[in-house]
């Protein structure tokens, strides 16, 4: 019977010990969560709802989002924008999430499981950490056109 140590265990058992990335072991878990009331004009195709600023060096282990019925055949993508509003990856986390849904974790709906410990800047497609923050946002992918409530709970880890 074999035993496979992850890097976290191998680093812990090394002599001298090797420091692990705090986002992967013993990091500080923080949340950004809230609710926004969307007006009828906030859920049209390509409208963007900026949910929360997340540090560029943070890892995001879970991302819950839910909404009321926003009308029509409304769906939305969940992705990353810069703080000046430039899209980095509109659907890195989730694509075509249906409205009128209870809070659900969409962190890996579109993202591969091997992105579990990736930092925001890596998920955004950057090769180096620019510092600062990125926005996690919901971008309407099909027109809704009615008012409704959207809520989110984003967990992120920083050192």
C-alpha cells in the first residue's frame, strides 16, 4: 500500500520545514457577502453587477450566489473585472447561471478543479500579481428586465 503526500504534507515533514503558501494552509478566511436590489434596467443582456472587491493575492475557495426571478430567460455569468471596470474573464467561475435560484456555490461551475488554490490575479489571466483588488461580478448573459434581489457570499483566503 502506497502513501502519497501532498505538497502541504511534504513541506510540513521536511527538515527544515518548508513554509507553505498561507492561502493553502493556515491562511485567514474572510468573506464578502451581501444583497443588492436590482432595478428593472439592471438585468438586461451584458449589464454588470459588481459584487465585491477581492484582493489580487487572495484565493477563492467558495462563491455562493442566488437571485429572484429577473424576468424573461435571464441568466448570468460570474467572473472577474478590474477595478476600472475592464473585464478580465466574464465567466471564469460560472456561465449561464439561471436566475430564480437559491444560493448555490458556483466557484467550480466553469473553473477547473485544478484552480482551487489559484490567486485572483491568476484566475484573471495575469502572470504576476499587480497588487490591489479585482471585482467579482455577475454579467447578465440573457435579458431579464425585471427587478429582483441578488445575494452573494464569497469566501476568500489571504495570508
